[in-house]
């Protein structure tokens, strides 16, 4: 086994503690990755808080690092390579979804980066709030040299989560995209949609983030509490990325979708209710999406490198992880915390 230092929620405690965990010995198709930078996702906060009833978890499912060892059958990576790892570390590889490169929808259930069950030995996966991770080579991605590794870490969850629906909707030059919620997902949705050539509008309850929205590439900010503005926007958008992580009324967003337009719910605010008749008034589509598979992830990294896109981050030593989680819970971040895991090399105090 391979011992490494990590930050763990123990017995459901929401305060993470530094612990020593063991990674598996390398299988023939594995990489050992020194985790350099790991993003702090809102779903980490939910799961630490007991959303799925988990105990003793090391969170973290968007990270970048350096290969330190490779299994005997690995040919695509070498020691010293920069890599990125996202929310999925294995899948059945045989179902229709896996064959299509959509392992995120694997019929047997993909193996998540933490809190999942290893398909080989049945052990529980532990995440990237740690100094080392052992991952199957098919689920590690080469990190382009042009991308800053700290700013690139959130691309592996927040970035791919907005990228897949943008690509599925065929968004390009002249498309009209709205992004509801300007947080970790939303700010990357704005950047990526704008780089694709779309006209981007941020939907927000207040005008406070208008300047930020424009700096990120949006052409407009629509205040959703202003009835005149929302009425004027009826039927306006080809795609609405709904990144709001709490329960809210979806009807105003449906009304803003164009003929054959789509509202894609990404914040997963469950449960929700919707009047299906509203979808028939314009052949509108209500859909959801979750993370990404091997089809779109390399595409995202290449596009981000080509266009100089990374997340807007606040970089903290990993020892400040509890501060980051507390501030994230208050919404006190623009727009993603990233942990620098180098301090996990240091002896525990």
C-alpha cells in the first residue's frame, strides 16, 4: 500500500482533520499522481454535511498534479507528466454510454473520485484533498502546457459540467446563452460560451455582479427580480445554463427559452416541480447534465488552452481547508477555492 496525507471528515464531522490514509498499490493500468492543486466544489460541502449519509470521507474531485509512477501496462503517460483528474475514475467500459465516451452516465454507475466503490477490490474511493491519488490511466487527462495547473483544476468538475451541455446544444457564433447564477459553475459557463462566440447574458437576482459578468465575457446582466426585464426576455435564449444550487422556480427560465430552446439544470436543486404544459408552448426542452466523460473532457482542456481559459480562483494552503469550506457555505468566494496541497508534505503538527 501507498501511505499519503489527506484531509478527512471523520464520523460525519464537518471539520476536516489531517490524517494518514493508504492508497492501493499500482495495478498494471494505474498512475500514481502527486496532487498539487485541488478545487473545492459546492458538492464537497454538501457531502461533508451528510447529504449522502457518508462518513470518513476525503473529498475532492477536481485536481491537477504530476505523475510519479506508472503501472506496467501504461503507455500513454510517463513519470513527470502533468495530468488532470475529474469526478470519475472508472466505469464498466462496456455499456452504450461508456462506448459513446459518456462514462458519466454509465449504466452500471461510474466510480466517483471519492465516496465510490472500487470496481476491482470493493474498497471506498477517497478524493483529492490528499497528496497522492492512484487512478486508472483512462481517467487521467494530459494537462496542456498552456494551462496554469491551479486555475485548471476546477475545469475538471465545474468546467466540464457546463461544457458538455454547451457542446450538446451546438452553441457557437451567434448563439444566445443565459447563465443563471454566477458562481463556480456559472463564471466558467460565461467564459466558455463567450469563447464559443455566443452572446451571453447573466441572470442574477441583483445587479451587483454586472461588472464581473462583463469582465468574464457576458454582454448583459438581467435582473430576474425586475418583472419588466424578465418579460422582455421571453423567448430570447437558445440555451439557459441553470447553475443555482438551491431550490427555485424554474418557470421564469422556461419562459425565457426560445423556440426549441433548452433549460439545462446543473445545480441539482432537488426536489423540483414544473408545469409540463409550459414546455409545450414553444417546444421547449428541460434537461439536466452532470459532470463529463472521456468524449468531451480532452476537448474542453484543448479549447481552454487555446483560448486561455481557467477558473478565477483563490488559492489557499490545504491547511486552510476548513476556512475555505466555511466561506464557501457563506458564498464568500469569487469564484472557486483551490487548495495547494504542497503543505501535506510537511510533518503534522
